[in-house]
C-alpha cells in the first residue's frame, strides 16, 4: 500500500479542525520524541504512559480524539487490548499499533480494532505518513 502524506494541519484553523492525537508508550523518551514531532507538524498531542492512563485521558478529554498511537508491549494491558477497548467504547477512533516485534512488521493490522501497524524502529517520515493515512 502506498501512503501519501496529507498536508499538515493549518495552524490558523479553528481548534476543532486540528487533529488530536493520543500517544501511548511506557518508554518516556520514545513517547516524548513522537509527541514532539507530531506537535511540530501542527497536531494537538495528548500523552499517556500506559493503557489505563490512555483510557483516563480519553474519558477526560472534552473533545474527540482523532487517533491513538500505542505501543503494543506495555505493563498491564497491551496495545492490542487497548485497541479492542477503544473500538468498543470510542468507536471510529483509529488506533495505530507500534510494535518492535518483527513478526508483526508485514502482518498488517493485528485485529479489526487496529487501523495500522507501525513497526519499530520507524523513521519520522514513516510516522508522519502513517498518521496522515489514518486521518484521511
């Protein structure tokens, strides 16, 4: 599948027009880099350390979250389990599963609740192309 990046969000657009992305990763450095890159592209970014925190953020956020990017292997609930809960509780919110498990690299979405796979390590271009693709 060829992914064509969409234009970055318009910084002068109304706040509701800027996509809100939730980044979930228990590795603080990874989460911070991803969040910083997405913010530099004009996205509104929320962060969570684990699945439980992600569900809290989703429940407390006053608007709609446009997409969730989650690590697969985290303490407690996995990213795949989180994706299943999101599909049930917040239908229509796409979930990108970031996985360092090489077996998943070419497998495509892990389940119907996962919109896209992003194998780790990934390039910043790969990250941005994936986000653009899921927000189309």
